């Protein structure tokens, strides 16, 4: 079918939505290294993980052999409220850039959480409900994950406790109000509601909190309260599994029009969107059925792939979670205060880390002023105000399209537009006022936090 | 076709999108009364209107006989960036209400302006561009219209000056930043940039502004600056014409599944959404081809239809615009300060006013706490955080569905979900905190502003 016939937005029918998630690990020869008990340095068992996570999610976390896992009907029905998401042909952007490249983006922002996070939130909430739990706990930084989880819990009638990093709680009152509207209880972290929170408040009075501390509080509450478990919105294998719905839909849409992408681009923080978007394409690559250039884009201010170390590390700064083997800047690494938006996790999905280590994908880093420049251009041309996170992928997609303009190559570029920037206008204001700056950590700074990696024999 | 087969979301293909707008006035026996020159009390001529509005838009404003007006390709291409919009079957809401009613909503919020306003913004900006103008001016209150116009102007490379009511400018900094991101200049009104602004500031130092004042400033700038015209986001016939795309798409989607609605519900401020949604259905009703219950929903705090007078009145509180014959509370009427959200216009579209006067539609008013109760319920069940304006329609749709539960009738209800509430979280917070109250104006208050209606012989 000729590209002339491709509409602005390719929508699948609800029947064409995937009926199973795709478990990329099943096709990996070198499996991602297992999560490790930080005390014993042995792989975490299902029993150990089950104290923190729901039983069925633990199975998904540990299963690296089953290629397809059926999506329960209840989750598919929820998906139908906001999915299938459109695969958009960026005709206007192509014209503006005067590029021979063909640019597509998979847009995950058309739901109230404003991002792809809802794909995993509903799955995790569903399994918690199925297990007969009362509720779940989690942490949230910028608030996308907390909002998504609140929506999923409201739908299922599950209690939802969100520990929100105090500085975000205060600076993003609207994110907080969305979560409250969805019935979640939102607690600024650190708080007096947990032992770890009290300890941190005693040691650091006036602290504005951190994601690591919020994780510690959420985990403590989940472990101490019968009928509760902890859930996490990125990094984990289970999350990448649920997010494969992004890539599966994108691939079906492309196949419908006989389009084969040359380059697939996604932003990378913990890896949930990137892992989901690339899943079926990477699967073909692993099985030797097709080849694609796959590019992870991360902020220059938090460059885990491009400047991190591939080693076992804590997933949280509080060092209470299991160890994961991943590209990491060290769990004590904190991005510069001028960094806007998400993608501030020090580590990376173990699955993506292994694939990167094995040469199946590339990574690049970009500075935030150039990211916001791309974001504003995209907003004006394509009509969608993108999330700062998503705009990392936009930046590199534009750069690749401009390279095609130079070489005359008609490459097909697909990128993930993970969400909208409606709750990021403080950052846009900074950019509009010319007050945004860049910061690239020095080698010494990275070496200092990497030096604190746990010693594993 | 059985309703069993109706998907959660009915999407048209881009080919099925309307190629013409539908001009409801062509099918009206009693045409809406013409706009009147406030000085001469004679109908405004094309020449007079052309000093303020673009030439082609003046033609559309005055044309009450041509039933279909072709949508230029450039506008259709822009529409394709965010249209067709889905007609959603509210399966989850139906189940929650345990109603035999079938509920559908046409969702116009999946674009960055967050509402249906973009449908007319791109049309008005397009004709300004076609006329070779440099730019357009407008006013905005809550900010949806200003955002939509900014987006349209950014796309076409047109200058955009927005006069934003000062209180909104200060209380809704994020709306302002979205407009700035789209390249608009946003001026808090009243301002020192216009004669009328200076005069008002001198007379009322420290005023936080009003929509009427912002209109006056925007009109002054348009008239005084060569290459500029003024544009307006509601009330006008041209706006209802452009917004007919909502109803035309909805009707095509329903027809595809053989569905005939019994009740069509829309919120009503100036009438842009309601007039657009009902257009083709009302057309059938006017031609005697079908019958529908059509319900306009307005805030109890600003009840133009249900408690206003059908008479000639100014469209602006500054009394510089033409007179329109409409249901009005008087141009000096200002809703109570505790009223959240839009729908605060004292008057109503002349077209809808005539239709209401002639008995072709009903109107009802609802109080805002019950509106936010419906909004929160809808958000939790259907996964979309609705705009306060749209939630007026949700409230009445739920009430009608509950009546069906009592009577056992399987009515089909269609309502307009005009937009999202992402920029209305101050109001949601008030509701969440139990601090929202209702206010219904007294008969005396309404009589006082109606007494100031202009005297027309």
C-alpha cells in the first residue's frame, strides 16, 4: 500500500487491540540478571517478592520464558476507554522540516493521567483487586504515575495511598488535586505516617523529600498493613510487559499500511515507555527476522545509559529495595536542581540494560533547552503540547529527520509521544522566559556516586 | 445493527469527516433576528461588520439561506490533527447507574486547547490569513478560546493578541503559558495598551477586569491596527456554523450503527457547543423528518434561557458591540463570585434563542455542587476529568438515565463532552475540600439588570 493513503491518524479497531502482552525476555538469549536480595546477595524468590508485590505480578516479574501473557478481559475493557491510541503520521512536521523522512508517533497522552503510565497502573491494580487486597501504595514524583494509579484504583474500588515527594506536592498542587478527585489519599513525603519518614524528618528537618524516601515510605506502609501491596510504575519487568501494548498496537498499525520503520526512538527514564514501544520490534530483531535502529534518549543531566556503569545497584536511594543489574549512575546520584520534568531515575530497566549491553540498541543524551525548543516547535506544528519527557524523543526524531534532509534518504522514523505537558507549565514558563539552563554532570560527580555502588562478589 | 456491536468508541475514518459545515439557519422558518447597529437601530451591514470581522466570516454571519458551506481543504487538514473526535458509548457509566438507558457522548477534549473551541478558531484564523491579514485579536476569560486561537494562529503563522481578564491572567498562569508557548501575546485586561483600558483603569483603579472590558480592548486594537481583525469564540452564527462539525460527525457515527437518539443534551454558555452538537438533528426536526428531545443545560447562577428575557441586548458589558436579539439577563449581569468555570455569558446565540422561543428545544439549569458531584463520578467511572462546563451536560444526562431506571425505558441519550478540566483544578480543589457553594440569583437581581436593556422601538 502506498504511503499516500496513510491517514493523519491510524486508529485500530477495538478488535485489533492486542489480546496478549508480549514478554520480550522470552526471546532474549542473554536474559536480564535477576533481582538480588541485598542481604544475602541471592536472587529474590517469589516468596520474598510476594511480601511487597501482588502474587500474580511476582510471577510476571520472574517469568522470562513465556512469550505471550493473556490480557484479562477486565483490563482490556478498561483499555478500551482510552485505547487503541493513535499512531499519528506527522505530515505537518515533515512539511515544516522539508524532510524526505516519514515521521510517525505513537501518542499515549489522550487520557486524564496524561501518559502511558495508565497501561500498567490498571494491570497492577487489577491483580491487587483479584488477590482480594484492600489497596495499594506507591510513590510519585512529577505525578503521572500517581495519577494513573489513582484512576485505576477509583475504577476498581481499591484504596490508593500515594506518597508524593514533598517538593512536588507543594509545587504541583493540581496533580495532587487530580489524584484526590480520583479518591486517592496523597501524603507529602517525608511524612510522620511512617517510621522511615519520622527518622528522615528528625535527621533532616525541613527536607523537601526525594523519590527514594517516598519509595521507602510506600513500601513500609504496604508491608506493615495487611491487605496492602506496593506497586511501581517503571523499571520492573512486569511494567515493561504491560507497556508492550504500546508497541504491539504500533506494529499492527504499521503493518496495516505495509510500513516498515527504519528508526524507532523513545525517551528513557526507568524504561517503561521505551521498553513497551520497542518490544515487538526488538523481538523481531532478536529472532533475526528484521533489523531496526533503536535509539534510547535520555537527559544529559541524568545519563544512565550513556555515562553509567552496568552493575548491580539499589533501585532506591533509601537502599531498602532489591538490587538490580542495570546501567546506573549510582543510587545516590541526584540530577541537577535545574533539571525539569521526569527521566530522573539513576538506573534503568534490567531488560533494556541487558539489550543495550549486548548491542541491540543505541542511546544518546540531549540537553533540556534543546528539548524544549523541539517541544515548542512540535506543539506549534502538530498541535499537541508534549510532556518534557516525551520531548526528548521529539528532539532526536527531528534531528534524524534533518539528517535525512541532508542525505536525501526517505527513512521511516517512529517515536513514542508518551504524554502531554499540561502539568509541566512551570517548566514551559521557564523556557518561555529564557530562564532555562542546562547542566551536564562532571565525570567526577558521576564517579563519586558510582563509587558507592554495593560490592557484589 | 444491534447495540451489542457498538464499540466503546466510535471513530469515523478521515474520509467520513464532513466536507461541509451545516448552516442550521437555512432550515429555520423563523430566522434569527439580525444583529443591529446600536446607534441607528438598523441591521448591521456587511460593510459595517467588515470593519471588525474578516470579510468571508461576515458573509457566513449574514448567510441564513445556504444550507451547506464547504470546509476548505486547509481547515480539513488541520481538523485531521485532532478529529474525527470519538463518539463514546458510556458502558461503564451505564453499568454504574444500573440504567437501561444507552448513553453516548461526543468527546471534544482530545486536543491541547482542551475543548471544542479549536473547531472555530482554525476556521476564523484561516479566513484571516486568506484575507492577507497580519493577525487577529480576541479576549479570553477562562482561557479555552484564547488557547485554541493561539494554536490556530501558530499553525498558520498569524499574529495573535489575546486580552485575558486580569483575574484569570493572575489565577490561571498555566493557561497563559500555553498561549505564550503557542506564540501569542497575552495582555492582562484592563491594560494601558488601549484607550478603553486606560479609561477603565483610571475610573476603577485596582479592578480585576471583566470579559466585557477585554472584548472592548480587543475590538479597539483590531479596529485601530491595519491588518488586524477581531474574532470571537461563541455566540455568533459563524461560530455555530463551524461547530456543526461536532454534530455532523456525531450523526454519521450514530447512523453507522443505526442508532437514533431520543435525547440530546448540551451545556450552554454562548451556545457554540450546543449549537454545533444539535445542528443536524435540529435540522431534521425543523424539516419534520425526525423528532428529538433537545435539552440546553445552563448554570443556575447564570440562567439566560430559563430566567432571561428574549430581547435585543448588547453582547458585551462595554456596550460597544452590535445588539443581538437573544435570551439575556441584561449585559450588566455578572454571575456570583462563587461561580466556577465558564458558561458565564449574560446572553445566548441568536439562533438558539429563536429555536428555544419557537419551542424546538428545552432548557434547564443546574447548581454547581451537583455539577461537580456528577463530574467527579464521571471522572472515576469513565476515566476522563471533565471541564466544569461539560459537566453541566453530564449532570442532566445522569439524571435522565436515572429516570429511565425508574420507568424502565431504554432511551438513547447523547450528550456533548466539550472538554477536559486540566486547567480547572482550583475549582475541583474547592469541591474536594467541601468549600464549594451554590448561588441562585434572586428575581430582583435579574430584574435589575434586565431593566437596563436598551430601548428599541
